[in-house]
C-alpha cells in the first residue's frame, strides 16, 4: 500500500492558489502553437476546458459521443450554480462556501481543492454573464439568487430550471468561437476506447468513429478526461442514456487510480418509477425544496386509502400530515442535504408510509407556497387577500414563473397537475462523487493524463451539495486546468508532434479491436440491456441508499458471475464497421460490470457511514450516518491489477487544518 | 394496447431506404415513445433482426438529441414536448403509427431514423457567441443591470435545444426559428451589441449556404417547437439583419 502525494502547495490556505499561480512555469504563446491537447467530453468541464485551452493557443482536439457538443449531459442540470458573491448580503464568503462544501461532503474531501473552488466561484458568474448567459434577474435588473440544501445563505444563481442548459450553451458558444478559428478540431459521434501511454506519459487515445465504425488513433502532448460520472452503473438513474464510465475505466486500466467509487449521490427528488420497461429516471430540481414541503400521512389507514385511490392527498388534513424533514431537522427543514433527505424518505417508505402503489413515493407539496406567494401578490396589487381562489391564482402564477418548466415536465410524464395536487417523488441515482484520483493539479496518477469535472473525485467528498456540480465543472475547465496543465506542458515545448505510428498505439488499437470483435462475434442469447438491468438491480439492492457487509459481499460475487455470463452469452447484432448502437452499449456495459465490483469492494472496505455511503452497521441511535474519523479520514484510491478483486488500495490521508471536524448535524 | 408501426429503415447514407411494418403488443400507456421503441428493439434483437437506430440521450427533453417525425409531426402529436417525453397515452389501441426521420436537405439521413444535424453547429460557428476570453477578469456580473423583461426574453430565446423540429416541420425546410433564437438571445442583451451586425449577417449567410430554405411565415415551426420558441424571434432577426445590412452598404 503506497502513500499518495496530492501535491498541495505549502502556505496558508487562502494564499495557496495565488502563490501557486505566481510560481508555476508558463508556456510562451509561440510554443503553445506546437502543443496538442486532447479533451474527451464536452460537458461544462470539457467544453470550458477546450475553449480556454484553445483560446490560450494550444491545438485542441475534442471528442464527444453525441452528435454535437451541445448535447452533453450537463445540459440537464436544472437548479443552479453556487458562487460566493454575497450579493444578498446574507453573510456569504469564500470561507463559508468552503466550509459548507467540506461539511456537506462529510469531511471526506481535500481542503485545498475545495478552497480553490470556492475562491474561483465568483469569477464563473462574471465570466458567464459576459458570455451572454441569461441568468434570472430581479426587477432592478440585478442577478437573483435562491437557496439550496445544506446551506444557510442564498448563493445559487439560476436560469429558471434550465441553469445547466444555459451554462453549457455558454461553454459551447465559447467552443464555437475557437472551432471557427480552427483552434479546436471537434470530433462529434466519436467515443474514446483507450488511452495510449508512451514512456509513462499519456500521449493519445484510440477512438471509434460511431458513424462509420472506423478505429482512429489521435496523439497529443496531454489528455484531459471530462467524461462525467458513472451513475448508469445502476441502469436506472437521472444520467443520460449514453453517460458511461468507459473513458475513465480505460484510463484506470492504464494506471490511473480510481478514488472512492462507493461515494454516490442518490437525489431525493425524482419522479418515482412506473414500470419494468422504464429506461431512465427524471429529476425534479432541488430548487423545488425552497418552496415545496415534503410529507407523508401520519396514519397507515390514510396510506392505504391513497394507494387504493379512495383518498386524495389534498383531502388529508393538516394535522394528519407528517412533514418528516421539518420534524427531524428543524434548523434546515426541507433544505437538508441530499443524502439526508434521501435516507429520510427511504426510512418513511420502509416503515410503510409510501404514498403510491409501489410504496416508494412521498409528497412534495406546493400548496403552502402558493398561498404564501398569493397573499404577497394580493397585498402588492391592492387586491383582497382573503379571497382564497384569487390568492391561489396569484400564487400559482409566481410558482409558474419560478419553476414552470419543471411543473410542465412533471405533468407530461405523470399526467397529473402539480399545481392542484402534490407531486410524488422518490430518491434516484444522480451523481457520483467518486472518480479518477487527481492531485492538486487535477492530474491523475498517469503523468499527462488529467481528469476534470464529475470524472474526478476531488471536491465533493462523500456527498455533493446542490448547485455545486456546475460550479466545479466550470471552475476546473475555465480557471484551474488551464494553469495547471501549462506547468506540465512547459516541459514539452521541444517534443514536437507525437507520432501515432508506434508500438504503443499498435497495441492499444489491437486491444480495442479485439474487444469489439469478441462482442459482435459472440452471438449469445441475451441482449446488452438484459445484463445492464441485472447489474442495475444488484447495485440498487446492495449498493444503494443503505449497504451492509453481507449485501456487499453478495454483490461482489453476483457481479462477478454476471460479468462471466455477459462475456459468454451476450448478443450484439450487426457489425463493427457501421453505426451500431448496440455495440456502443455493449462496450459501456462491459466496463460497468467491472466498475460495479470495485464499487462494492470499496463500500465493503469503508467500515463507516459518511455522506452518500451509508452502512447500516454504522449509524447513530437516531439513524444518522456515523463516521469513523480515526480510521477512515482518507481517500481510497484503487490501483488496477487485472481483476477488480485484485485492485490495490492506496490511501491519501486527509488533513483538516482550517476547519473543525465534527459530527455533521442539520438539526 | 397493440399497435402497428411503419418505420423508415435505411442501412446507411447511400441506401435508398423504405418503410417497414412492425407489430407491437401490450404497450403500456405510461411508456414514453422511446421506451416503446426500446421494447421493439429488444424483440428484434431476440429474433436476430437488426434493431432500429434512433438518436436519443438525456430522455428528459433538454439535450435535443432525439428527433423523429411521428404521424407527420415533428416529435409527434403532443405539444411542448420532445419525442422522449411523448407518452403512449397519446395513442390508442389499434393505431397505426408512421415513424420517419426529420427530413431536410441540410439533415441527411445517417441510418434509419438518425440524421446528421451538423449544419446547425456550423451556423453557430459562424457567429453564435460573444467574443470574450475566459480569463475570469471580466467586469463584475452585476456591473450592468439588465431590465428583467429583456433578460426573460433573452432566456426564452436561449432555451432552444437545437433539435431541428422547426426545420423538419417547415415546408421549405427553413432554419429561421433556430437561427433567430440565438440571434435574439444576444440582441436582447447589452453584451451582445458589439458584434450584433456581423453576427446576424454571418449566421444568416451560413444558414443559406447550408441549404436551408426560406421563411414564408407559415408558423409550423412555432407550433411544433418543443420549447415554444416564439415567431417574434424571426421578426427580431429580420429587423436585425435589415438594419445591419442597410447601414453597412
């Protein structure tokens, strides 16, 4: 077991990044023109990194599996982006954003990285506004904010329920400017299938052209992975259908350590599942918890009546409702962090209070907010605040202006009107805090290979706070990586173009082709989805919101035998040299089948509960997560050694010098 | 419910292609349209047939990757939704459903229901951005107040997902709604003023070059747009284009 060096600069926390920037090596503009960088993925992290690196003068080659970089799944982020602007004058600061993020992550993230994130957060908002991102504004024309879970200030900037879309289109527009100048060469409908390491350094990738099936070699002086998270290991998640771990996993197999795979975020407010055919789950933004109140009935007979359709939610009396988050966590109420809210929903549903036929749903109710806003509007407009139907109408208009697209989405999917009847929600897999291990420079354990955004592990510890993923993606891509990668590339100014005609490229290409051939020639009995669904069920049952030693051991066995079965019996129709969507899926599921096992192994090794990782054996008497700081204040970084079972653990000890480590309480 | 499907099958860009009939049984009304196609594909794979290729990704109506021309309508019979959000409750037992790709000269078919919309990207390369470096040293975000109404209108225009339904719905295969959405977003914001004239000129020229048709104010694009992008944007773009080119000459 080795020790990992995170490369955090010396000095006081608040001066680290400034001093670092003052002392790194730079590459002069003429030399940048001779240096190539590959970026895999075009979400907020990959898009912003590509644009910025190209703008600095590097030759950037960017890859995405979608038909356009604008489609990356950052586009689906709804609620907002955090920044310590303190425009509301409610006591926000860089330190407070840092503090909230470390605490929200249950003291399992790296101090220096998180502080840097908080520090550059304000630049992001300035940058995006300059790019023409249409954030929500108040009537004075200034930017509006709202509040998210786990914090006591309003620091979230938003664009209705489409913040991710607007930010991504901002990054996409910055990319377009560089594509037009020829500084970014864009490879749409391409999937990275391996990273090529030459003399210990990442020097290129093998990619498959998804339109023609052609296998291509691409070289560069550095490779940046911005390929997102691995939530689709659960089959059902809020991720896009194509979101996958392949780029990250192939990098892992080439020497990049994979950190904390068991830290997964299960988001409390998603639309409950409805049937076996279901292909994905839809998130309802956390911003709804600003105004929505979460409850289940207090009485079992009301639950029964709801399930058999003889009682409607709106007819349950106020005193018969259990607003369980407000009851259990009076200080934060409905705005507790996601892991806490999800477990509380599970607890009520496991106790038999789930409000739909599957027993896996709770109510998210806007009636109080509608009346509150309606009264305010009536007063403002000089209308009768005692006219209930008028007040309701006025209130609904305000709620519509704030969350209109989310309400519309809910209505289209569920076929119920959420303005009249409470929404039904249940937790679903949403985000993965774990990912490729990176040092302070965002470089993986393979020199020249970087990981940014959700693909890395670094900033969110064991639980991510709402509206922080967008912040991290853009911070990494716009403001962190462009500095740190320059320091590395300053050694490459004399290297010249990297040849793809070498044995390392030959071998990597050979391996990729072999796997593709195996998949299409197998002609087994079961489709790729058959295996993906089975894997998803194991993951959800044993590695979901609550985990046990016994369940995890079983999961490891089950995943291994499922993987063996997959390689014997999977059926992939069609050929290699054509557009073949089943073949794409098959490669991704093959990697999920390996990652899933490492995930369970990591969860089994971590004998504590922290953030999104909840081991039933380690809970307080009130059922809250119980950390073991003495033994587990470290990052678990796994080194690939053949089979997931053989992975070797490396520990990066976490030191907290600027924050008091204590029990994470939201009561 | 049981349905008859007539689906466009085309092996690759060079193949002629044709409609092929399929039957599908026991479709639940709660399924999304794409989940219905997933089930069909599972059955085809089981039988050893080639599954139907179609584009899709987020399946929550925001990435713009899914398309499909269903019973003669882009994204099908429901309004303000993409195909991935269209649910089978909009159909009834015994229905015959025609499923075709988005058709336009500027959107060549790649395979089956998959089309190439890279012409949209190329229009964006021609001017769909504000030229600001990502230094982080721009002025404070609140330095320029923007009237809420302008900001809201800019936002409404910016919600375009680039799916191409407007083009597929238009009898002229015009991309005016798509292009005008981006032009409007920036035209409504102070940040977009500096380059406004070049932007509108370059984007409109590129649109013509890519082979999109002209606008004849039919308004089908607005009706079929899953995000409700307003025709007002086209008027605004026409004004912008006119004023840019009058002053130039």
